[in-house]
């Protein structure tokens, strides 16, 4: 990684291009594997776990890919000034693991996690206001029955909004590059998870201590189906506290998470 970073520092105009290629490769890798696995290879075995039935829209996957690439282009441009600040030592990113104790890594991840989750909920609620939905967020909701390729299918403005949240973290919270890359990779998988259209979690997850606070595929799928409620990304606690949890979420989760 150090060689890549050094190259980009010396050729900073290449940064948005390299980042765009990285985001696109990550997207195609995760989305393709999950789409082929769930919608084809294991579709019969998971038939009763499929959330929404019916045919996809004409050219739906192509449009999801096209809008995702537009989003990645916007994200890459938005991140370029931040990389410029990093290249000139204006961020809190550190490279030597020994600079901070090992216990700082999980705390670092938790800060990143909660900050991303909270800011996502806030801006997602705003995107469902009449003006923002009509001009920006409608692009994501074209896919009423989402596929893994819809995970980043945004209007380019929303794509930019999706990445701005990293600025305060990178500027104020000391973080190793691999911690950052690892978190963003998990975040990308979780975004795809919400668009699987298959509920993969066990039936007992909803009431289990370890699963009672997390969102699942059913949670976000209902958001696409009914176009309201279930605005949370990682923690459905935000929806519970703010009264935006769709009333059918638990019932539908129980229905789609049954194995028989």
C-alpha cells in the first residue's frame, strides 16, 4: 500500500482515477458474487427466503450499474481534496501501528461505525423530503425489487453525500490506512447485504441479544417496497427511537427467515 500511496502523492491528478477504479472493482466483485450466488446458484435452496417476487424492470441491472459508476465518479472527485490534505500532512492518518496502542483500533472502528450510521440516518431522512426525493433520491428507488447491484445506484449528488461523512473522521480521528480500507470494505458489503432480496439471517436473530439491534436484508427491502420507513443503515435503533421502523418489519422478517 505504501508504494501506491507514494505514487499518488507524487501524481495526485491520478488519485480520482485510481479511486474510481478501486471503488468500481470492489463493487463489481461483491455485487457479482452475491447476485450469481443468491439469484442463480442457490436460488432454489433459498426460495422461501426470497423477499420480493416478480420480474425486474427492463434493463434494471444495467441502470443500477450505470448509476453506481456515476456515484463512484462523484465520490472520487469529492475525496481528492481530502487526499491532498493527507499528502500535505493535514490529516490524522498514521502509518506506524506502534504509534497508537492496539486497543485504539476497535475504538477507532466504533467511532467510524457510529458516526457513519448516525450521519446516514440523518441524510437519508432528508433525502425523503419531497424536493430531495424528486430531484435526487428517486434514482435509488427506481429498483423496487433491488439486486446487489443497487447497493450504490445513486444520483451522483447522493453519491457525493454518501462519502462526505469521512471528512471529519479522517481530519480529527487518528486512523491507520488499513483500518480505513477495512471498514469501507465491510461497509460496501453491508450496503450490498441490504439489497440481496434474500433474508439470510436465522429466525431467532430478531430477539437475540446480538441481533436485536442490527438491520437485515428485510429491513431495507421493505424500504424499497413501500418507499417509507426503515431509514437506518447498520442499527435499526435509529428507526425505533425516531418512530420510523416500518410496522411490518418484524412480521416480514419472521416470514422470510424461516428455513422450512
